[in-house]
C-alpha cells in the first residue's frame, strides 16, 4: 500500500532546492567566519571556513541539475565575496604552516629580506602591496571562471609573474610568492567552481 501523496513525488522537486539552500547557508557561514577572522586572525575560523566551502562544493554536485535564477544569483554573489575576501586568511595560514622563514612583515604589506652586499648586510622590502594585489587577483580569477572563461587564469598568472619577476631573486621571496599565489588562486577557483556547478 502506497501513501498519498507519494513521498518520492514530494521529495523529488524539493530535494534539489533543499540542497541549494544548504549550500547557500554554508557559503554564508564560511563568509561570516572569514569576515570575523579579518579583524582578529584566528586559525580555527579559517579551518571552519575552508571546511564549509568544501562541504558546499560537494553539496551542489548532488542535485545534478541547474539551479533557478534566484539561487544562481545568491550563490554567485556570496561565492564571489568569499573568493575575494577568503584567499588572504587562507594564504596566511598556509604560509605559516608551510614555511619556517625568518622573514619579517613590513608596513607596506611586503616582506623584509636581508642580502649581503659589498657594503655589508642590507635589508630591503620585496613583494609590496601583496594584500591589494591578492584581492584583485582573486576577483579576476573568480570572475574569469564564473564567466566561463577559465583560460583567463593563464593570462592572470603570467601578468603577476612578470610583474614580480625582479623581486624573486631571494629564496624567501620566491617561496612566499609561489605558496601565496597558488593558495589564493585555488581558493578563488573552488569558490567560483561552486557557482559554475550551480549555474550549469
């Protein structure tokens, strides 16, 4: 004996919407964690944001159909904000975990490196403006993927590499540049990829 109305018939249309709502809520929660850690850096919040982002990416894979326009707009806006803002805390965390460098942060967002010259040991700042460049980089990376033009990532990475080329002679600078750039772009790509799956 079957129940009326059939449970399968009710859950069929409702389940994808429930999954999109769940993904949207997880993205909003991840963005909240990121905004909170921007004021006072806290590693647990970055871990939580990364976990929520990964979970939302998995959840949007389940419906196997395109989301309605309202969900696409909302998830797109939140994903873009998360891509732009979240890459900086994520990069800082990965750099702290991956490097044991003695480089010092500076007032202009770069790092202070020491070099031996004929005049003695000198200190200079390299990779200045990293925070601003990172924001623009993630906006461009997420934007190209969300617009359906992932080839733009190659152009973006090439421009950044050429622009920083003269500052990368120090091992500390190269290490931070590679780790920071890769983490930043991967973060932006996962956020944008979540939207692309929803948009179809």
